[in-house]
C-alpha cells in the first residue's frame, strides 16, 4: 500500500490558490522585472541606432551620447534586475514556508495505521526529496518563469517594432521548438511520477533496513535486504535513465531552435539590406534581440522541465493530505473518566484479527496490570485504550464518548500512552515541553520538571529552559529524555495513562531514579501497565491476563493466585527463577 497521489486538478487548484493569495507581491515582482527587461531592450536598439548613424557618417558627439545612454541603460537594467531578483526570492521563500507549514500540519495528523501500512520510507521520501524538488521550483522557478515570459513577449514586440521584415526570422524557431516540446510534454508526466516513486522505494528499503538493523542482523536477512535494495536502486536507475533521455532530446532541441533565428536574421537581414528594405542598424538590432531571446527561451524551457519534476513531487506532497482521517472529531463530550472497551477487535492485516472481542471496564483510579506471553496482543490493546488506533470492530469509550470521536488535543487530556521510545526534538527545552501544551507558562513548565525530579539538571543547563537540545545541540541522556517525556505528561495532565514497558530499557540505577519520577506522574491517575515484570502485577489492584488476543483471566493478584490458573502458573515459575 502506498500513500495517495493528488491528481492534476488538485495540484492545479492548489497552485492557483497560492498564486491568488500572493497576487500583490507577485505583480510587484513581475512589474520590476518587466522594467528591467525594458531597460535591456534599449541596448540592441541603441546599438542599431549607432550602426546606422556611423554608416551615414555622424559626429563624435552623437557617438559619445549614445555610449552614455548605453551605459545608463545597462546600469538601470542591472539595478532593476537585482531588486527584482531579491524580491522574487523573498516571495519564493514566503510561499515555500507556507507550503512547508501546511505540509507539516498534515503529516503530524496522519493516522498512524496508514503510515505504518505505507511504510515510513514513502512518507520520508515525500518530506525530503519531494519537498526539495518543490522548494527549488517555488523559490526560483515561479519568479523566473514569470520574468522570462514577460521578457520574451517584450523582446518579440521590440523586434517587430524595429523591423517587422527582419523579425520574421524569429519564426524559424517554431517548426523546431514545437515538435520537440510536444514530444517531451507527452512523456514527461508519467516518467517523472515513476522516477519519484522509484526514489521513494529506495528510500523505504534503506530506512527500513537501517531502522531495524538489529532485526536484520539477528535473522541474518542482510543478503535479502541487499538484494531488495539493489533491485530498488536498479529500478530507480532505469527510470532516471529514461527521464535523462527525455532531457537529452529536449535541451539540444531547445538550443538549436533558439540559436537558429540569429543565423537566419543575419543572412535574411543581409539580403533585406541589399534590397534596401531594412537598414544595417535595424538588422543589427533584431539580430541582437534574437540573441537576447535565446537565453530567455532556454531558461523558460529549462524551468518548464523543472516545474514538471516539481509537479510530480507536488502531487505526492498534496497526496498526503488525501489520506482519509481515521477519526471523526465532534462526537459527544465525555461525561466522566471511566474508560470502557467493548468487543474490541483489531486487524493489522485485513482478515487477521489479533484481538478477539476484548471487553474491559477500567475503574477510575485503579492500577491495572496486563500480563501474558509476547505477541498476545497486550501492546495492541494498549494502543486501542489510548486511542492511538480506532479498533477494527467494537469500541473504546471514555465517559460514554468514543475515544476516536474526540479531537486529538481533547483525547490527550483524557488518556496518554507512555512507551519506552522517547524522542528529544530539535529546539529548546521549553519547545520540547510546549509540545504537550503550547500555552504552558515558564512557571508551569518548571513545576512539571520539578515533579519528575528534572528541575535540578534542567536549571543547570547554560540557558535553562531556553537551552537548545536535540541533535546538533546539547545531548540529553536517555534518562533525561525520559524525564522530559514524563514532564510533558504532567503538562498534559490526562486522567489515565497506558504504560508500555516504560522503564525497561534504562540502566538499573537510572531506572530506580526514573521510577520515582514516574511514580510522581502516576499518583492520582488511572494506570494501565503493560507489565513485563511480574512484580508490577503483584503491586497492581487488578491483573488482566492476555492470551491469543483474549483476556483469559481478570482479578486481583491474590484472587488469581488462588484460582490456580494461567496467572498462578506464571507467578509460580517467576518466583522459582
Ligand atoms: P504483545 O504486546 O502482547 O507482545 P502485540 O500487541 O505487540 O503483543 O502483538 C499482537 C499480535 O499482533 C502479534 O501477533 C504481532 O505479530 C501482531 N502485530 C503487532 N504489531 C503489528 C504490526 N505493526 N503489523 C502487523 N502485525 C502486528
């Protein structure tokens, strides 16, 4: 399964919306550039004038004056183009910043199950390669295309004004450029879409192999992964090869088509002069215009190519927002904090349920431990209770409201999942905390840190809360990162926590320290602990034993031991270890 692609209409509509939104600065940029282009038009015109004057025998004064005017035109052109370029880059940056923000908003709200199914490589490809390609086109392409299109129109007009007959020479480029451009246009869209896709596949193979390197090693999958990677690279190479062929035809075609008019203008113009239908100056002017237009045409077509590439990437980026949401916020508000699971089923792969009609009422304020063999479905069920995935069948409610009918912000104030994965985001310590609550004050953040016993080290950092952390800045220890995650929970303040092996990866001394921090966070909350050590179960109010996607036993430690079932056996074997 892959993430969807946006169709051409959606991409077109989105681009139009952007252009409309930035209409004013865009017009200003094009206006300035057009003035620059007009100043540039003066140069061939003045040269032509000079040629005619000199042919007729003129005074030194006229030559000097024309020379000065030429200089002035050049200076003016340089200034205007400089200002215009700067403005267009600023504009490009603004548009791109907006794009990136909109994209990030979409990405961070993607249903997790979709990302897991599509593989992170596809999404990663879209957030890196595709964003890069679009960025280039938006920052430089759009402004340059506008400028060069204006230039081409102005130069054509000026050439016709200078000498309509000589300007006919420009027509010879049409029979060359038209078929080449048509041939290319017919093929590019599919070719670039396929090449982007192949890139995403390479990305996927590599990230998945690297992320799960330990598994690859443990299962000796190295050879297989390498073969898959080689196949993906081969595929990508072939696709790239084809797009290269397209360009290998397009570019020489463009060059030939745009240089040809210059040669024709000189020969044809020479004949016109000999017949007395044009002056030497007019022919010089038009010939210089054909040279001027060459650059613009080449740049236009080059951008056309780049913009096609970007278009394919754009449809992949916009496609991400077409992933259907897995939740429909707007249901009733919870009336209390009791979480109930009713007949919950879940299938990662269609038709293969890993949970079979699991029902469970969590009593507010209790400690519930979930135990059972690996693969029994404990983590999956934990994710259902935390509202990470909507169940395939049945429902999980809090205070009568479906978890997945709450907004994400609201949901996280009800229940949160705590796992052993903790990520420090690049930014300040405060940024990392404000992820939980964007309006948290410094005092609240300090209180949260104090609660998890992290105020000491965080205040000792060079800039306190404003210290930059994460890769490339201050590196936090795994225990500190975990404390940061716990402080975020304090800020979120959910009444229920689902704990998945929260401290099992930390070294024992840090673990004891962390357990105190964790204890402070757990106090006063309902806790569902997915337990991997039975002493967690021993200390819990109730224990749920899970096996093959079902809860097979439920009761307090004592009750279950007395009942002499699965749990009693587990407990016995654990104690005799
Ligand atoms: P536990 O937490 O009890 O070890 P899990 O909930 O992790 O069990 O797994 C339950 C079942 O679901 C297992 O058979 C496991 O292979 C399967 N499973 C877990 N995660 C995924 C996934 N992302 N895709 C497909 N199957 C999965």
